[in-house]
C-alpha cells in the first residue's frame, strides 16, 4: 500500500551500479509493532481501575477519566486481534 520512491540521487547511483535503472521500496501493510504498547497500556489502565475502585477516594470523575482512557485502547486491541486472526486465516 505504501510505496516510497528513493531520491533521484540514490536512483542515479543505483542505476550506475545495477542494470535495473529504477528502485522502489515498499512496506508491508499491517498493524505496526507499537500495538504491544497499546496492549500494555490497556492492561495498566484496567488494573488501575480495578485497584482504585476498592479505594475510599473512588469517585465518578476518576471512573470517567479511566473509561475515556480505556475505550480507545480497547478498540485498538480489538483491531489488533481481528488483524492477527485474519492474518492467520
């Protein structure tokens, strides 16, 4: 999906040394490796919510704050799981 052309100086240098004449670089389409960080963040926020809910200072604003942090990470986790399942199939 993402195709990047090498600069003209690199192409001319490569063209001089190879018979191809033009070089293109492609990258694979998929979830970046940083998905692991999203999963770690999701685990951290879920455990913080569980631990803080037992605290005496628990209030609805803390719950709302954690929910707003957890929801996007949960969506990205679901996307990662779906991508990995489709990749296997």
